């Protein structure tokens, strides 16, 4: 592990790669909440290579597939 990566992890509590993945997931969530773009478009605009990569990573980090998250989030928005 490089000096930068060790220092970054000590300072921020996560590796630079983990930060990047979380940033991409957060961007995808914003887009799923605020647009009607397809998951494929959201994946590309969030920095993933394709929809499958977004789905795999999203499920690993968030615990549900992006389509499920989007439906749950949409339902919660309309219930408020």
C-alpha cells in the first residue's frame, strides 16, 4: 500500500477506491431520485462501465438492486 493510500485511509476512514465507489453510488442515487433516466444512462453518467457494473456494485454497497431502491424511494417520496 502506498504512503498516500495509508495516509488517506487514516484521515478519512476509507481507501481512495472505497471513497470513489461511494461517490459513484451517491451520484447514481441522486440521479435515480431526480430524473427518469434509464439505469443504463445513470450507470454511464455515474462512472460505471455499464448497467451490470452499477447493479453489482450498488447491491453490494446498498444491499438492494438499483431498480428496487428507485421504486422504494419513489414510493416514499409520494407518501410524504
